[in-house]
C-alpha cells in the first residue's frame, strides 16, 4: 500500500521522533579508549595544578 502525501503537507512524525527521555543512558560512551593517551600507550596526564607547579614560569619565583 502506497501513501501519497501532498507536497504542501509535511509527513507525520513517528512516535519515536519526540525528544529523548532524560533518564536514558547514552548508547555510546562519551570517549572511547582509543581516543585517550592511555589507548595510545602513553602515560596519563597530570592535572593542571600539578603541571603548573612543576612547569611554572621563572617570574613566579620572585615574590
């Protein structure tokens, strides 16, 4: 059976086209292991606070 929709009317949306349920968990993880430094065999990065203490500019020592 073929349904013909007139060109000036948009097709009706199925029930699943509504906004997603906020309680649903995402289907895919936010980041895969291959997208991380660990996935490429590198060591994990230190947090910025520790990195800034370790690699601070010389003028920070003068107070």
